[in-house]
C-alpha cells in the first residue's frame, strides 16, 4: 500500500508529435470505441515544430484527478478521457523508488489521483491535429508514469479511444491505422510503415489561414457525413482507395474557406503548367492547407510561390510569418520582407494576366518534415507541473 502519510509527488513528462493523414480516417463504425470505417495512413510531423508536451503527476496528497490544457483547467469528465484513464489504470504495475521512499503497488493505482498538464506548441483545435498529439501524449505519459508494460501498438488502441487519429501519433515516420475487424477494437491499431529517415527530404508546409478554433469538429463532421453521404458508404466498401479518396476531398473541402481555395489554385496552376505534379495538398477538417513537396528543391520553389501570392503584411516580421524549419526560406533565397517584395511572378503567371496577391489570407506558414514518435523528457526542468505542489508552474 502506498504510504499516504508521505507528501511525495511522482512525475513524468513526455512529448508527442502530431500527424497529417494522406489517406484520411473519416467515419466511425463504433462511436464509443472509435472504430473507423476504413484504414488510414499518415505522416508524423517533426515534434520540434508541432507537438504536445504533457506532464503527469501522482501523489497521495491529490484529492481528485485534474487536468490543465494550455494553462487553463479543463474537465476530465468526458467519456474519452475517462476511458483512456480507465484503460491505463487497469494495466498499471508495481513501482518503487527507494531513494524517494515511494512504493506503489498495482492495486494502489486505482485509488491514487493524477494531475495532468498539457501544452501544444501550435494553435489548439485549429485543424492542426491537436487532439491527435494531445491524446497520444495523455496515454503515453500516463502509461510510463504507471509503469504500463504494453507495447506501442497496444497503447495506440487506447489512444484511439480518446481521438481516432491519436493512435497514429504513437509512431514516428509513416504510419498506418489498420481499421481492424474485431468488435472490441483489439485489432484496430496503428503500425509503423517506415520511420522518419525513410524519406528525410520530404517537406511539409502548413498554411495556417486561421488560428481560431474550427467551427465544425471532426467528430461532428464525420458523423454527419456517415449519416448523409452515399459516397462515404461507397468509400467504406471500395478498395480502390485513391479513386474514392477523391470523393472525400470534396467532403472535407466543405470545411475549407475561400483562402483555402486560393492556395489550392496556386498549387494547381503550377502543377498544370509543369505538366506533372510538383506539390500536393491536403486538408484536415479545417481551412489550413497542408502542402507537400517531395524534396527541398521543390519545397523552395513552392515557398517562393506561396510568399509571392500570400505575402505578409508589410509590417509583419518574416521571422514570425515563416516558422518551423527556416532553412527552406534560405533555400528559397528569401531572408527578409524586401526579398519577398522582390520575388518575380512565377513563370506560370502568363504575361498579360495580372498576378494575384492576397496579403492577409495566411496568418503564417509552418515548414516541417517527417518526425519521430513520442519521447520521455528526462530533464525535470522541462516539467509543466511543480515538483513541490503538483500544480502548473
Ligand atoms: C480529417 O481523430 O479528430 O483529421 O476520432 O472523432 O476524435 P475523432 O476525430 P479525429 O478526426 C480526424 C479526421 C481527419 C483525418 C485523419 O486524421 O485521418
């Protein structure tokens, strides 16, 4: 039995990446267990640019489970949090730290309360997969704190019950979520297809057109699609995914805005002028465009076009307009706002058609690349909770 008289606090901090799906998960066959109607595939994004950091703490002095997200206390009462907590607690194991005088048995974990503090280094719920990184980090950090021995695949099935796309954030690189067949969801897990080094010059540029919370959540959007769309039923049955993916693009674009279409237009114009795809684009249930370039050379050409058509306000600092991997800016030959203003119209803009510029359409760009899976942060100074009080620092 854990010594309740001691005021010890045991803490773990972890960092977990976001992911962007290239074959989308859209629609559930079981809303409670979060079981999808199709397999999906994603790229895990470099956590240096987009990630969730979570500190979890346990102490006999805590009187209830509490959680903070981006410095604000939030309720843990939703089924999704409760289910993940229950699944992790039921797999907890004995833990002992003789030096600190901490001994927790498997049974103790049922009665000990946790504090969870989570922070996203990107806008929450702006369509940047914050629930994916968030639930992946929630499950991964609690599992490590509670000495859970299950492998990442098993943890992915727990994270899936928090938010479907979260299961793919348990791995780095290129990840597939197998929809599975079992009613209990035990085979609906993520697997790594290739690690982040497999395609290490792949560049992903996210055009954040709005950092406001998105108006329709993925959960609601996909429920309405499953209820009302014949195409989605076809997609669920159809193995020729790429063809049926086209249908999905139209469904997801309903959540896009006029700025999103202008970004699509810029890429489409370039691709058709070249006669072959240069850059690809995708959206995750929100207006932010995610642009994909197969190597750094193509990424530099893409960024030149994006900055030409979507320049920052003249008083915006370029350093805060293009964030993440800034070396792409250097490759594009752009070091300051004067260089942006001096960018020539891309060759696909033909002579007498005036080049369109949409200042203010994009809030900022994030340049990133494939990244690694979850890690523990051993350095205690990086913890979000105070080791003395167990409350946010
Ligand atoms: C468009 O995982 O956020 O990003 O399972 O209801 O929490 P819930 O939905 P969520 O949906 C993500 C949808 C998507 C596509 C994808 O990531 O595959």
